[in-house]
């Protein structure tokens, strides 16, 4: 039992010595963070659907039509309509 107590005391001392000084947030700060996270939670799917998603689609389309590997095939009608590379 004495050995177990020594181990527990040593571990707690190591924890207390190695911990840095920590500052707690105020209640006001917690409420502000909760409000921000609630807004992010509700609007992030809408942001992904209406802003980020179309941007990604536009970038992929522009790469497929104008940014391909073959310079002579850039801007062809088929590539503009289908948005795919010609094989």
C-alpha cells in the first residue's frame, strides 16, 4: 500500500509541476463562444451548399475546359458543353 501511495504522490507532483498557468474564461466569454458556435452550426451547411460548393464546381469546370494538358484542345465546344477532357 505504501508503494502505491508513493506512486500516486509522485504522479500528482509531476502533474502540478509540469502544468502551465491556466486562465479561466468568464461567463460572458463562454456565452459569446456559444453564440458564435451556434451561428456556425446553423449556417455552415448553407455556406457549403450556396457559396463553397458552386465555387468548387466553377474551379473544376474552368480547369477541365481551359486548364487541360493539351493546349490545342483548350476551349473546344465539346469541352465547354460537357466540361470533360477529350481522350
